[in-house]
């Protein structure tokens, strides 16, 4: 004898961040009834195994929902048995449920769970669904954080300008979105990253057959960067030593130390902010080494710790463990510390902002205002190059795949060209350069 079918209750969007609809699902005689309960609940208040709300103190609403679901399950079984154990159409079954639950008329089709299930998530709903799936699938947190940040920008545009869906994203939408980014004075690189992330989400949705739009594909979506470049902001060994000599306390002391750890090892903030004792060892010849695998690229690197005199004492001070802090607080505080260290020389800065065409702003600012968590890595590579180490020696430590990438990263091509011309002029004029100041002195004038 066959077992009686059992009513089930499911959440429409079990991974939603807000309340989502509870639906009744009842399978009988090859048919599947989906019925809207009319109640919504937050997934954190739902017991998936029991298929009922979790009972909590002072939450009478959850108890009321549970009682209603229990009644609805009983109504289902009554109708099933009274109809000769399932000899009833889906439409008639739904009508009987309407009568037993006190509904005066058949609900509007747009309200039924059948259409809710058939209805695909909007693009803005898809963002949350996809982000939850990315996290569940084990995406690296640094990558997930990037998707999440740019998804929030897309949602903010929808709130401040207008909601949009998959089919709305075309060339005109691109202009509208870029104009909005420009009004917020978003830097070019960050704005282009948001455009790229938008297209990635659309592509993911298309693979899941949620839309057929293709207007977002093709070339030209990213705003081209102009060739204008400013001065590379790096801290020289003398400036780093000045930071090391500062007397600081509490959080500022930790920020300065973490900055120097980064400047002494050449890794990204996501790496140098997570060093542990296991990352350090001595070679058979007694050379202290940092061994790290990049969180961003999974590239291994080994860095000697005796390049700068202050590095090992700082590591020992913190038991070879990076001080813990957020990048945001780090970037704010390091500027104040560099100001205190009198890093006030003016540097030529070029900022490019997003617009239908990149907008360039050129200015001179004190160096300390431009120091960030990434200055460490750039300073490390530049200082080693200035010390005379070959690019091929620096690349395994910084993780750059090609010499051309590293040359561009530390900006040596244009500077090297200028120096070669300067040295050529010096030779013709019989002069020499002061290695400390860089000032030209005429020997035979």
C-alpha cells in the first residue's frame, strides 16, 4: 500500500538576505501543487529540516506562522483524502484550499507561487543570489570582496537614478551609468572595474539562461585611459629609515611597523598583513628568508630579510606576526605618520577620472598625502632596482611575470631614458652628478 504524500514548505529564495515567501508544495498522483502561504520569513528564522519557523522567545509572529502552516498541512491531507485520495485537479485542489483558509476568491494569478517560481529573479536580485553562490563555492575572499563592492555600486545607481534589469543594459545605459559615476568623481580605474563587473554579472546570468540580452558584449565598454602619467610615489631607503626612527605609540606604532614590513618584503597588503611565524625560516647557510604564496595570484615568493637594517628588528618585535588592522584604517593613519616624518616634498600627481572620455587632473601635492598601503610594494621594487639588482632578480620576489611589466610598474623606462640623456650631456660638458642630490656640477667650465 502506497504511503500518503506529505505536504512540504519551502522558501522561495533560501539564500536571500531579506524576508522571502514561504510556499506549500504538495505532490500527488504525478501532479505538483505549489500554493502561496502569503507569509514571508527571514531565512535565519527558518528551520530547513523541520520546514517550520524556529520558535524564539518573544516572537509570537513566528509561532503564528507555524500554527498556520500546521493548519495548511492538515487542510491538504483532508482535501486529498476526501477527493478519493487525490482524484482532483490542481485547480480544484487550490480552490478547496482557498475555501478552507478563508479566502473569498481565487487569488490573482500574479500572487500565486506558480508564477513566483516561474518568475526569474531580477538583475538586482540576481546580484545577491550570485554573491551567495560565489561565497559557497569557495571564491577567494579578496575576489569576492571586489564583486561585492562593485555590486553595491550598481545597487546604489538603481536607488539614486532608476531600477534596471538585464535587458536595460545597452549602449545608452552605459552612457547613463558613466555619467552617474562621473558625477561622483570616481577614478577611472575604479569606474572601469565597475563596468567590467557589471558585464561579468550579466554574463553569469546569461549562462544560467536568465536573459538573452547581448548589447553589453563587444568592445568599447571600458573608458580608455589617457597617456598622461604622474610621478611614481615611492619612499627612498633614507625616508624609510626616517619612518623607522620615529617614536610612536599604540596604533600608530603598529601601522608604521606594518608599513615597513611591507616595504621590506615587497608584497601586497593582502599578503604582508597576514605574515605568521611559519612564513619565516633560515637557509642552510643561515640566511633569514620570508616564504609566501600570494593570496591574489597563488604565486610563491622568497625574500631575504637582510635588505634593510630595520626589518628583522621590527619582525622580532612582533614575534614574526603581522599587526592586525583594516586597510582603510591603515591608509588613513600612514598618511599622518608620514606627515610627522616630514615627507613633505612635492610630487607631481596625475589623476584620471571616469567620464565619457577620461578626465585628467594634474597637481603637485606633498608626498605624504599620496602614501598608501601599495606604496610599500612599489618602494621595495624601485629601491632594489636603484641598489643595482637586476629586474630578473626582483621579479621572483614581486611576482611579476615579465620584465616589461616590472619596468612599467616602477616607471623606469622614461626615467632611465632621461638619465641616459643627462649623463650624455654631462660627458660632453665635462660635468658630474652629485649622487646624493642629483645636482649637476661643471668640472671644466
